[in-house]
């Protein structure tokens, strides 16, 4: 459990720095230079993610069930995950209606993902993981809204509804791959067994 919590704190902390310590990223970029900062941030992100994943696997052996969700919630989770994949796909494309309305589509998709998984998973370590990611996404979204109000962040300008079509197509494809194979391969749990 210690490795899991350490990995979780380090990974989330690394991605929360700008929200809780405004200017920290800019100061690091100024001190290191943008290329070195990006490399260092990427290496630390991968290292802390690996620690989180390894720690999660170990913690699952040590913790029990916090609650048993009713079976019907798995259907809601599946529906929410489809929405999360479409919103996530919109974050990688020029802004269509989805990206423009959500303002920060990647963070929005994390909120949907975390909430959806809290509905379907009652194992203690999973509840901790998804609750922390949900809290992280809420804090980042609030911080982004405040930065927008101060003029430090600009909303993504709407480009074309055709990017929404692309987001839906990509989101459906990724969702299908996750449901059919990837969730089992990466997580070790078949999605359809949830329902």
C-alpha cells in the first residue's frame, strides 16, 4: 500500500503543481529551458506512473472491499466511459463544439472516467485511486477557470463541427477496443464481466 500511495502522491503532485503553485512551471522552464523541462517532466511522469501501477498491483493484494456496487451501475459506467472517450479524443483535435464547450476536455474526460469507475468498483485501492483522480481533475478545472478569469489561460477557440465528428469516430473506436480487448490486456479485468 505504501508504494501505491507514494506513486499516487508523486504522480498527481507532479501534475497538480501548476494548479496549486502558480508560476512554478514557468520558473522551472526559465531555470532549465523548455526542452530540458519537457524531458525531465516526461521522465518523472513515466517513472511515477510506473511506481503507481506497480504499487496498485501490490495494494490490491493487501486491501479488501469497501463497498459492493449494484450491478445496474455497471451499465451507467459503460455509458459514461463512451462519453469520456469521445471527450478525450476531442482534446487531441482542433476545437470543435465538444472541446470548446468543455474548455479543458482532457480534464473533463478524467472526471468522467474517475466518477464512472467509482460507480462500478468498490475495492478499497480502486476507490482511493479514482477518488484522488476525480479530486485532481476538479482542482485543475477550478484552477484553469481562475487562470482564464485572470487572462493567463485562453479558451480553445471553436474551429469546426467536423472535429466533433472526428472525436466521435475516434472515441467510438477507442471505446470499442477497450471494451473488447484492451481493458482485459492492460487491467486484467474483462469489461463485459462487469454487467
